[in-house]
């Protein structure tokens, strides 16, 4: 029986993902030696030493449709001239290696500064104004799409799983009663400022299309709004720049509290997947789930 290289009994690990990355590079005709792991989250991201390419290894075959969406979105945004991450062409993507979807992206050479919240608001405004072509089939936003899979595989205490399952059902009930007022369009789906990069030409570039979808723009405004109003991760001035650039403050909307609950739940279960990596990650997970257990408590969560 074949052994899954990246997903062991302990979960999706950096060491296993590195083995998948190396096999994918061989299949693509690239040299994976000396590659550097730069992030382990929903995917493992590696920077190749041999060529200016980033390799994304997804957690399992369940992510194959999302990887296909990423490739299609990258090609569409390139046709639009929109400043966004570009897929490596001249190869059939995504690859499927030991049940892990793998994609290859051109390295964005950073320009030495971080993107601002005002720039994030402007990028989202421009993205939401685009018209999705008929030949690009995008899913709807899935606020609960990956949660059961995460809970089934999580290496966490049983009482945490029971609590999270109960919270998940409560949020689904609240979401069922939510009524959006804005028209649907292209939505990034994970629109935080870390998914912008400033390249060496000073361009602000949008990255990470795994959650890209066709839905209501509130899903993109949710992230920064919750980070500010609930978590306090931006100053009032930074958030004001975001609102001014986009033209709307989601905090004023009746559905904010429901979206806040969905966002905080997703942030916790996302991190929960990697509690086996190191104690720092495990400690932050414990901090976040303690916050979920008390809706009114101040959030002392740390950006991750």
C-alpha cells in the first residue's frame, strides 16, 4: 500500500510536504534541491533555489478543485492585466503527487516594504469591479467547506472537538438567517494584507487564490474588519485608510457579528491543523480556542 508522503498519522507535516515537493519538481523537470520552506498553512510553500519559482503543496486530494481554480484565476487575472501572482506556464497544472495537488508559481521579488491597509482596500475595490468571464466557473464562498475535514484530522483534545462541533452548528444556523444586500462578483476569499506583496518595481501584487470565488464582496471585507474591531491588529488610522480606499465599513452592517464569528472560527481551525509542528503554534491555538469559549473576552490573539 502506498504511503502518503506528507499526511501521516500526525497530520500534514513540513517534512512530508518537502518530499512531495521534491517529487513534483522531478515531474516538472525542475531542480528541487536546496528548496526553502517559507510557510506551512493550508498549503506548504517552498522557494526553489535553482530557479525563481514558488511551489505550493496542498494538504490532500480534497484540495484538487481549489488548485485548479487557482490556476484558472491566475490566467484570467493575467489576461485582465491585474497585478496578481502568475502561474508558471508551459506545464500542465496542477500536478497530483501522492494525492497532493502541487502548483508552480513565478517568484515575486519583494521591494523591501509591506503593503498598506489603504492599498488592500484599493486592490479589493478594483478586484470587485471586474466582470468574471462566462468561461471561468467559480464556486460560491464556502464558510464551512473545510471545517469538518479539519476537525476530523485535528490533533486536539476531545473536549475541544466537541466544543468546536457545537460552535460550528451554531454558526451555520446564524449564517442561514443572514441576508446580503450587495450583488455577487469576484471575491478573493482570504483578503488580508499578508496576501498582498510589493514587488521590486513598487507594484502591489495580489497572491493566494485558493479561496477565490463568485459571491458577495462582504466576505473580503470581513477579514480586515474583524482584525480591527475584534482583534485590534490595526491602528484606527490604518483601518480608516482601508475604509476610505474601499468605500465601506463592514462594521456598520447588520451581519457583521455573524461574519465575525465565522472568521474567528476559521482562524482558529486553520491554525489548529498545525499544532503538532511546534509549541509556539500549539500555544497560539490554545489562546484562540480560549477566546472562542468566551465571546465577550478581549482577544489577545497574535497574527500568524
